C-alpha cells in the first residue's frame, strides 16, 4: 500500500517516497510556551499524532522518527513572564508541564524527540554563520537578518512574490533592514532577557531560525514530512525553507509539507488575540479528551473546522455509541485495523472516511458479527480513540452526560419545546439510555 498526502509545496497530492527506504521522518512545529493551548492549537497536535500512528503502522514503530519541538525562546514568553513577575525559566517550565498534561489528555503519543530551542542555540549560531558566509545574511545594529532578495526561490511555498510580501504582508519595519521583507535571525538581549554570547554580541535567535536548526539536528537536511497549521505557511515555514536551503545548497529540506486548516468560531479563526478561544484545560473540565479529539478529527484536516458546543455534544454521542458497541461485543482487545481504515488514512489522512468505516463496524458489532468489535477497537487505536475499557468509559462519562442531557430536556419541556425534548430523549435511547419520568423527576437506566 502507498501513502499519499497533499503537498503544500507542489499544491497536489503526492505519494510518500521516503528519503531513506523503509523509514520515515516527520517534523511538526510544537508550541511556543507562553500560555495554555486552546482548541485551535490542539488541532495540529491531534492531526499529526494520527499521521504518526499511521506511519508507525506502515513502517513499524522503530522506523519512524517524529520530532515535535518546544519553542522556549520568544518575545511573547518574555513579556508573559515579566507580566507575572516570575523568572522566564520558571514560567516556561510551568507552561511545558501544562502542555504535556493537555496533550496526554487528548490521547497524543509522545514524539520520538521533543527538542527545546534553548538546547540548540549553538546549532543556530552555526547556521547564521553559514548564511553570512554565503552572502544570504548581514549584520546591522546588533541584529543579523536574512537577505530575502539574495535567495531567488523565496516565496515558492506560499506563492508570494517579494513585491507582494512588501506590499501586503505584516512585517517588522526597521531602519537597519536592507529590504522590508528581510527577517531577523539574531537580535540583541539586555537586562533580564535571555541571551547567549555570539560573534554578533550577546543576544538570542529569531523564531524562524529555531526550527531549521532543530529539524536538521534530529532529522538531517533532507527528511520526509514537515507539518503545522495553515498560519505557519507564511512567514514561518517559508523562512525555514529559505534559511536551510540557502545555507546548504542542494539540500531538499522537507519533501512533503502538510498544513491543517484553522479552527474557527463563527467563521473567524480561533485565536488568543481575538478572545474567541477555549483552552483545552477548561474544556477538559466538562468533556473527556477523547470527545475533544474526535471533534477535531470529524472534519478533513485541510478544511476549516467551525467550533460550537454542539460539535462536542455530537462527538460525545459518537464516542459513546462506539463504546456501547464494544461493551455489547464483550469489550474485546484491539485487532489489526481494517484495511479500509488504513487506506482512508493513507489517502491524505481522510479521517471522515475512516470514521464512516468505524460507524459501519459499530453497527456490525451490535448485531453480533464476530470480529467486528476487535476491528472497531483496532481502528480506534489508529485514530487515538477508544483507548479505555468500556467499564471505565461509562463509569467516568455517562453520569455527567446524562445529567446534562436531562437538564437540557427539562429546560425544553418548561419552554413547551417538546420537539427538542423528544429529540434529546431519542438521542439518549440511541446511546442505550432510557429516561423515565415520574413524580420525583426524571431518572434513567441502561438498556
């Protein structure tokens, strides 16, 4: 079987042909640890975790290297730590702990390597020196900048021309730049800001530089897949390509570039700057991690995903139906995932198609078809769901979910909206829950 993914660079779907036969290398831009992650930040974490699982299934666990970095040098981090009155190292340490807690709750596997920018400053300084030596970077007023016009291939990922970039992009305009499109590789540090000694003075690296150094260190100059959100295509990933390929003529860098669509709210990108976000930590107070994960996987990864709480309610209902089918099948262990699920994911991570196969397996398991339950569990393993025992799931989630549904039904009945009340009752019945109305209120039982 072949694996094919849409390549942002070529703007078409391509078959994955590994740099090294029988192995795969994947780099994904991880968090900048200045705040808790929200659901929009979680989408690439979940999407590329599914890709990691698929690659391990295809090549074998030992033959896949997944690098997901942590950016712990950034001006947003510096500002947040100062605002809270704590040391930067202490602040990033606390935020990283919170990040790891959230990604575990979302069912993400640990990456093979999780490099931190602060551990790779030496490699970044070396890379800057190589760019200066080849005429692609220059020093100005304590800064080192990449000379964008010096590299003619700039813009091939995003499709932007340099004139387009200057005219329309949001850029840091500074008098020391030769060209408004040039971007910072090194900047001076003073006071309490983090810094390192370099040939250009005491300072710290620019954000774009970090991933070029870390990917080269752990995957080499040529590797298979680079992933991230759509918002990283320009400037971040465009700048990564420029830095790496300008410093190392002949290097191919990543063969396939994959980018997930935004999580939106009322059609607008979920973002901290807009205040329309929900942190994963807050959502986990009311919704199991598998529910959040399934909600993020129900739409193809390249499409935008518009968020509202009905999306989570639907996901919870779906997960509960899967677990009910497993319970009726005797809570079987995972069997190898069905070929139809593997093929769906191998076709540009088509998670909606994979979930459709799982719904068919759910129906077959409930009808008592031998092996359907194990196949459903195996399919869930590939998507990172159905990771609990049925006993654990129903003990931990059904009570709260049913209580919330009963409260919504009571509210609908008080408003004489019996259509909604009946729909809630019917949805619960579909999930194996029967409501019973009596003088003392509404009670329920499993059926």
